C-alpha cells in the first residue's frame, strides 16, 4: 500500500509512475487526496470538539464545587450539544476512513525508474541468457507424453479425485518432485535462509498484508465458512510472520525460505499453453523472502537474482532473465525479474521464477518496521522470489534430458534422486 504522505508530496511523480504501469484509473490519485483532506479536516473538528467537552467538564466540576449550579447547568447544555456534534462527526469520520481504505488499496505499487514502459509480455526486456540448448533425438516428445511413457504423473486420477489441474505424482515422478524440493531447500539454507513450514491457509488480514487481496481475490481458493484462503504462494504466510513488529537492526537482513504446496484457481486458462504441467491448480514451490534496510534492497534484489540464476545453472537448463515492463508487472511489485527456461520439445520458454522488490508496499500494509539511527521507526523493504516453482522445471527437465535409453538427470540431483537417470520401463 502506498503511503498517503508520499502521494501528497509527490502527486505528479506518482501519476507519472502509474502511467508506466498503464494504470487506467489515474484520477483515483486525486480522489484519494480529496478523501484524505476531508479526513484530516473532520479529525481536527472531532479533536477540537472533544477538547471543548473535556474543558467544559472541568469547568462544570469547579462550578459545582463553588455552588454555582445555574452556571454549571448552562455548561452542561453546551456539553450535550457538543456531544451530539461529536457523534455526528465520528460517524462521518468512520465512513471517510472506510472509503479512504477502499480507495488506496486499489492503487498498485509505483514501478522503479529502471522498469521499461510497455503494455504486455512482448515489451519485457531480456537481461541475459545462459545454458546450452539441448539437441533432442528424432523421437523426442513433450512432457505430457513422457509422463505417460514413464508412468510419472497421473492427471486422469487427479481429475477423478479433485478436478482438472490437480496431478497425482507417483513412483519416480514423486521421487523427482521430492528430490527437487530437498535440493532447493538445502541450497537456500546453505545461503543463510532460515527454513519455515507455514500454514497452508491464511486469514483475510494476512492475504491483505502481501497484496493478494483485493487484487487477486478471484485467483484464490476461498473457504467461505471459516473466511480462510488457501495460499497461492509461501510468500503470503511467511512475510506476515513479522507483521506488526519492529525488527531489531541487528537481526537484519531477515532471510526466510519455505516449501509449500500452492493453490491457484487460474480462472479462464485454456488451450495448449496450459497443457500438462504448464499450468495446474495445485503445485509445489520453494520460496525465498527477505526483509531488509531500504538502503540495501536493490543490492539484495541483485543478490537474489544471482541466487536463482545459479540454481538454474546447476540444473543445467537453458534460461533467460527478463526485466518486466510496467504493463506486465504484478500489482505489488516495484521491480520484477522473471526467469524462463527453454522447453525443447515444446520449443517455447516457460516461466519458472519471479524475483521482486516490493519496497515498502507490503511492509506498510503489515507494519513491519525497524528503528533508524535517530531511533525513529521506519518501514523495511520486502523482497521475494521463487526458488523454484516445480511444475515447469519438471517439464523442462523431462523434455530436455530425454534420450533413447531414458531421462538423464543433472549431476546435482543424482545424490537426492539416488540415480543418474529415469530408466524406461
């Protein structure tokens, strides 16, 4: 959530940066400032009315003590009138506060100066590429055929148990999934991240804290009776661990990692782009999160990008890193780098990670703060990244490493998987 003081002091800049996002409701900025002005005016009036009531109440006590009952009764009438006025102003204040909150929650984060202008994924900038493109044998097939040939994943049974987009991993498919999760966690904890196992359901306040609500309400599975949401990513519960806290300077940076299943409705997703593991409603992901001093957050962002890049290098996958344009960035992000791996059998790039700096957008909602050198509380910056999301990693590993005698795994997984390849049945 943007800070209203910043919006007031830098109105033209806020509108300019929102335009980079192609935000269609620029007029909302002026509406928020008008509501905020009305709020401050009503607050001033209610505080003045309350101060008058307090002052008159003291006078009434003094007059009663002196036996001046008639004067005291006059003052009581004034107090009664002020209380009626205060009640009306308090009701107006509550309505204005509710309206202000609804309005400001609709504003996305301001894009960093380095974010390129653009409307869609076609306008994203390729920062760099790495890895070698595989040369597949003549009989190579996409992963949705491979998983049937090797009996790794059962989409039909998943559809029977739950519905479309809920795969059942089995045998060596389940083992590969578990191997990747363990490798990612070991890699992250080895880099100083503390591992967490958070709840898979969160309340509304937690979902608001990281910006999933109200922006992504339609993409989340909602347990209506209990007013809980299944998490779309570990970012949601893990970042909120520090909500409403002042973090000690000696504890910074806070580095957290977590593996969780993730649940996304992905409404309206159809066609070849979502076939097989390309897009599913339940998937596994390992996340990294950092809370850092604002002066260091963009250095930390580069550090996290390099961290994810090394993971892909160890997995021996061809990849590219994109800087997202304003029109393709997430609601809460100030700057996002996407990682894509090349799926050789599909002959397309698949997104496997996003690494983002949210600056104070999330921490303002969650009130995650630290004390600066002057002892004043300030908002921290929050960052997170996928390290990594498994479905498309698995798809690319299977497709790119298929050979006549089986699927050869990258060396880094041999220890975790207990073998160097998945053999044909």
